[in-house]
């Protein structure tokens, strides 16, 4: 079910509260309605349609407590947005909340659900949760997981918590550990990969990530956990958070992920499919953070999905 979104279709005056104080003006405007193109926001700023305390401000202006922001009608055309969440998805999300308090929410993200809308996806997890939990005035993703990846997904419920957790990400203070199944095996020793990565677009329009000396620094640690006839259960520690990092680094090692139809091995994937694997074998298994308010260390573990546990059991019995 869809309905017209009436946000920012008339002039609004918004007084800045503590939750938005310190935020850049452009980022504040972008957060008001995700359906408004960025180009429209920046045009409104350039033309002086947006005013703070009745005066013009640059996009980099940092809002202060009590500021009055004049926001003009920003929609350039009528759009519809989804205002309901499928009952199955709603229950799936509510049942997979691992921890929640006044500052944050950690979800055991199901495989197959995108974390946000875009590229043909009308509704992602963040949009769905905002509908399911309308009483929350603020809810933002701290990081992202690929659509086919399951596991720990961190969201902030206040702006100070978001900034704190993002800073932990930037400083590599967050401990992110994944569980995956790789083709073949190499013994018990750990392998550290520091190969830089670069995003590319193929002639078909498909986006791929490749190892490239001119790319961005990327670092992963692969820790063997168990070996089977044709595969190795592996823990991966991420020190950076590049797009498709684990998948590309695993391919670089010559041990691609099971179920990876982009960077994987077709023959290996076919063998895994025969024993029941119907998804990418990649699970954001463990997450270690410092609580943004209490300073307490939180170590969260997302239970391994039944679909992946079934594959592990099948390999153990062969």
C-alpha cells in the first residue's frame, strides 16, 4: 500500500533540538525526507530558499540548539512512498532484534533483505523499521551489510550515538567478525590480506570490485575454523569496510566464498547447491563495540542461521 508523502510540500519552520544540534545544514535537510533528490536540496541552499534564523547559510553551517530553519517545498514532482510493511517482514525484523536500549539497536539481519532502498528496491530494513517503530524520532544505519549477507547490523537511535559509533568505525575500534565457507582449504595458519580494492563498472553496467594497486586500502584476516573435503569454515576479521571486501579478498586468495555468484567458483557453487546452499555463505557473526553512552564494552553474537548451520552439518557428515 502506498500513499502520497506530504512532507516538505509547504513551507516549514523547524526549531533545532539537541538531537540535531551540531549537524551540518545539508545533512539535516537530506535526513528530513529521503525521497528528495540531493540536487534539489543543494539548489535550494544555493538559491537561498532555505533560511536559518531568517538568514542565508552555507551547506556546511552547523546547526545550533534553538535555530529556526525555514524549509521551502522541496518536492519537484508527486511521488508515492510505501507506508506499510509486509507482515512476514515485520515479524522477521522484530524477532531478530538482538539488543536494544535508548541509544542503539542491533539486528540479526536476515539474508535477502536490503538494508536501505535504492537501485530498484522500494523498501529496505531502515525504511521498514521506521514504519514499524514510528515512536522513534531518530533511527539511522551506522554501517551496511550486503543484501545477501546475514548477521549483526548496528543502528543508532540518537544523533550523538550515531556520531560516536561512526567515529569508532573510522578509528577501527569496532570488532567485526564474519563467518564464511571458502572453497578448498590451506591448513591451520591464519592469512592476512592487505590488497587494495577499486570499484569498477563493466560494459554491461554491472558493478564489480577488483584488486587494484591504485585502489583504496583494504585489510582482512582469515582464520580457519574447520576443514572439510572441499571447503573450509573460516572466521574473517575486518580492519576496513570496503564494498565486497571479504568476497574479493577470498577470491584473491584462490578460495572464493560458497554461494557467491559474482566472485565465486561456478563448479564449487554447484556442489554446495546440491547439499542445500541457496544463498551466499556470509554471516556477520560477532560485533564488539563500546557503548556510546555508558562506555561499557558490548560483545554481540548473531546466531548462525538454520540455512547455514544445515550446510555445516552436511559437510561434517561427509
